C-alpha cells in the first residue's frame, strides 16, 4: 500500500484487498476470496451497464450520471477540444458509512449530505 492519491493518503489495490480479506477470514481459501471479490465487482459493473442502481444499505449507492457534451481545453496547448457526453459511475455514501468515517477521523460538526 505505498501508492498515494492526491491527498497523500494510501491507496489499496484489489489484490491487497483480497489479501487483507484472506487474513481476516482465515477459514476461507484465498482463491475463494478472489473469486468472490471478482464476482461482486463484475455484478456491480454489469448492473450499471444495464442501467440499474446498486444500493448497499449502510454503505452507499452507485448509479450512473450523465455528463453533457462540453468544450474543454487541451492542457498542453490550450486549444479547445470537444468533449463528448458520457455516463460516469457516481458513488453516494450511506449515512452510516459517512458517520463512521467522520467519527474515526475525528471530524465533528454537521456531516449531513449536501448532494
């Protein structure tokens, strides 16, 4: 876990997640954990492709949002570039997850969702 994002925090990879789950669930074969993680991610992907919204109570929901076509800029040249419309996955954390993360990170105050 030595990759960091733009906030300086660590990034966990899929293989590291599988490894940690295998350690947490010693009664499961590592291959079974990998198959389960792969199956879960595949099912989520296929649901989104089919236009379905995924909701995991206490964790959050994943849906697609449409981004309208727009005029962007090439960062190197500054030239205008036409960016086509596209669908992007959107994750909205559930209240329990938000509260738990904020509590464990020591954030106080109003943590209601503005979205």
